[in-house]
């Protein structure tokens, strides 16, 4: 479990530090204050600096530059020359050697992300096309001629390095082939965005928990919105939410999940992610998405219960006052309300700082309608 986190030179965070983290943490703050960036930092450090997750957060933000169409001589097919703007990861978009991204916690090894420039000998060694197994026709000329490399270190070990262009872009052709040489590793954290997870991904998660007590937890979660739900099933060809079926007491035919409203899909996403990341980390952006305010207290009761039972640390964001009130109400019902805390990210000059609200302070704020967002 993370008790503290330091973020340096990552996106909007120049030098950020937070401590006193709880098992369940709710983050609030103005737009563009860094809530999603904070989740990204947690995501990267809990997955040990694996480059796959670094590039994944760029995809989630829609930061991939599709470039120009080009023709592959081998296939004759038109391909997009996808590029990743690495410079956007760095504070003020500066990728100089002095501007290293550092993400660290006293609970784990630190991550360093940096752009370095190599000499001629090392450049020739690193850019060995045969070793990278890259077809020459797929090379991006600007990247090929660059001597800049993106390096990602976890602790003292470099997980991989990737050639980038002089203007700070990484070519998809390089990173995809280089990732083939990385060892397989399971994720210690799951990120639930404010969009619904694809059904085929949920089906894979369901296969891991079927006929176990965790399946019962998912059904219990769905009952927070519809008490008469008895069972859940996936069809043989899951492509849409209509292919997730619910057995509801009093109904002779199963009902498609899609007919039950957006909130039911959101609860399923949260519950499935939570029960499959035991002893890990659950990250949720805009946790209240799709949920009617009267059901949010039940949602928080569920999240707090699963977090304690399965030893999960939760980090969630919200803009909703109703969600904050529901969080406080659920905390107030616990024997040990220190399980959860709210943190507001606020800006002072160029610095972003956390303001901590434990359950007692949060209760005062809610009862007196003191704005904490």
C-alpha cells in the first residue's frame, strides 16, 4: 500500500508530494489541476515502470499523432505512421537531460523517465535494425537519424530505451517491436475510466472469478441498483452490452444489461475490476459516472467493503458534491473511518499542493456545506 507519493516534472506536476494516503482515497479539485495525472503516476509506479503502461496512458488521453498515410512496400497496404509525442509527458514540454520525470514512494522503487543523447558509437550500437527486428521500410527517417533516446528506469534497472525524433516523437514501429523483448508481467493495478469497458474484456475477467465467492460480490454489487438480480451470464460472442444477460427474479426471460441503464454497466465495471485486483490497486476516474446520486452511497459502501476484504488500495476522482457527500456518509458508518480520506488538489502559484480531509474534517465540511472541491 502506498502511504506517500512524490512526482517531479511529470505533466502539470513540477514538484509534488503527498503523504498520509489511506486505503481508499477520493481526489477532488478544479479542472486541469492534475487529478488524472495523479492517477497516471500511481498507475506507472504500481506497474513498475513497464513501458507498455506509459504508452497506454498516452493512448487513453488521445495523444497519439496519426501522421501521414504511407504505403508499405511489403504489403501494398496503406498504413498510418502513428507517433507518440513523448515531450507532452514532461513538465513544460521540456525533454532536456536535466528535466527527468521522477515518480517515487517510500513503499516501492522509484521510476525515472528521461531523454538522453548518445554518442556516435553508442548510437550505432543501439540502432541495430537486425537486433530490433524492424523492417527498414518501416523506419521513420527522422527517428532513424536522431541520437535521442527515451529511457525508463525502475530502481536502478533500465527496463528499455526507445529512439525518438529530435522534436520529441516516438515512432510506433520502434516501440512495438522493442516491446516484444520485454518479459510478460501481470498488472498490479486496474484503471477504470469514465467509459464502459469492452464486453470481451469483462468476459475475460469473469472467467477468472466464475463459481468463486468473488462472483457473489459482483452480483451483490449489481443488487445495489436492482435488488432482484439473481445471476449474470455472458453469451458466446460478447461484443456489446446486450450480450451480458441478467436473470431477474419474477422475469421468465433473461434481460440484457443494456436495458438496465448506464448505471448498471458502471457498477459492473467497478465491481469486476475491484474483485480481480486483489492485493493491488484500483484507479477510477470520475467514479460517479452514470450513477444516480441516491445510489452513490451504496456504491461507496461496496467499494469500502471490497477494499478491506481483498486488501485493495483505491484512488478515485470526482467533480460531484453528491459523490463527496455519499463518500462521507459511507465512511461515517464504519467502525474505523480512517480507511478513507479526501484530498483536494489546489494550486498556489506554479505549485500544486494536496489538502487533506480525514473523515472528521470531511464530516464537518459536508454538514456545513463547506466547498471542498
